[in-house]
C-alpha cells in the first residue's frame, strides 16, 4: 500500500469510526507525545472512569503504552509499533 492509498484508507476509517471511543483515543494520542489520563479524557471527551477500560484494552492489543513516572501519575502514549499513525492521522 503506497502512502496515498494509506492516507485515503485512514481518512475513510476516520469518517466511519469518528464516534468510536477507541478511535477518538487513538486520534487524540496521535497528536501528542504522551498525555496524563486526565488530559486524555478531557481532549478525547471521555469520562476518566470510562477511559480506564478502553486504555486497558488498547494496552493489551499493544496500541498504547503506559508509563508511571510517579505513584499517582500515568502517562499514556501510542506504542512505538503504532507511532507511524501520527504522520497520517494529523492530516485527516
């Protein structure tokens, strides 16, 4: 799949799954180098308690990574495997 086809495919996914919570989380994370749970919830418009289950599922699938720089701080970011999405999702 060349770059143009990939861009069209991601644009299609964005159009179809725009209201999907997981898709909103992935798009929000693609626009940053890492966010706290509270900031991710605010930017993706998902309640923090609801966000936990989605983050857990995305982490099990290897889409996101979680870092804990402190006992009460959690930084969530796209995994290196999916970091390439940044380039394409920021144009859709």
